[in-house]
C-alpha cells in the first residue's frame, strides 16, 4: 500500500531555486518574525521524525465519522518561515498526509472535502484539512471566496496526481488551497465527485 501511494505521489523534482522563485511570486518572503527564536539544531533528526510521522499517519474512517475542518500541521514550530527550503520539505510531508487521507476517505460513504492549505502568513499554519457535514455547524461544503484558480507551478508541486490550486487574500496575506479534482466534493462550487 505504501509503495502504491508513493508511486501515485511521486512529486516532481523541481530544483529548490525554481521552487523558491515560484513561491516568491505568489507569496512574500518567508516570515522571519514567526521563525522560532532558537538555532535550528538537529535538522536531519527533526525532518526524519516529521517524515516518519507522516508515513505512519492513518485517518480513522468509519461510517459515523465526521470532521469539522480537522487539520494536520507538519510544521508546528514554524521552521518553514526561516527558509523556502525548510518549507518545501514540510509541504512534501503534507503531500504524503494528503495521500493517506485520500486513500482512507475513498471508503467513506458520505460526501467529504480534503485539501492542502498553504498559509501566506505563517508556515506553521500550512495544513491538510478534512471537512464533512457535522453536528457543530451547517457549513458543508466549504467554498472559499474570491479565489483565483489555476497555478500550474503549485499544482505540479505534488507530483503525478492531478491537483488544482487557488489563491485568495486572507488577513492581509495570500493563502493557497490545493485539492484533487475527482476526490470528494470540489472546492470550486461544491460539485460532488465520486460518492
């Protein structure tokens, strides 16, 4: 199963400089004000641990399950604010978690949405989000407002799986949501796919 997921999610090997240039066009420079104040020691161990957690992640799905904007952050400390290189590594991890969510939600009998959120203001807010109808609120499906869809550079970040990316203004920053067309309910108007 892991091999199958890895094959489906074989990310395009973009050079880090190209990735940085593409991201700077859409977002601002990394936010050093939100970078942890300590020196980043043990990078190899840290990134190995983050990757291991992502590979072991399993979304618990059963017929009565529901999610109210449930989300998974890979970069809790906000190291992605220090450099695009660190952010890229965390986004790769979010891609793995997204794939695990998609694989699990295929068995879910009700409509759902899942997407990757890239925050323009703080790398610590980057997340994979899962949302369904739920008893807390009547706000399903989620359709972000004033989104400009179609950013090939971002859509290609996550490999061979077809993705759709849109940017929008949020709290003075440019945020980005990325979803897989054909999986769950679309973020573009709530069109239901699959279920």
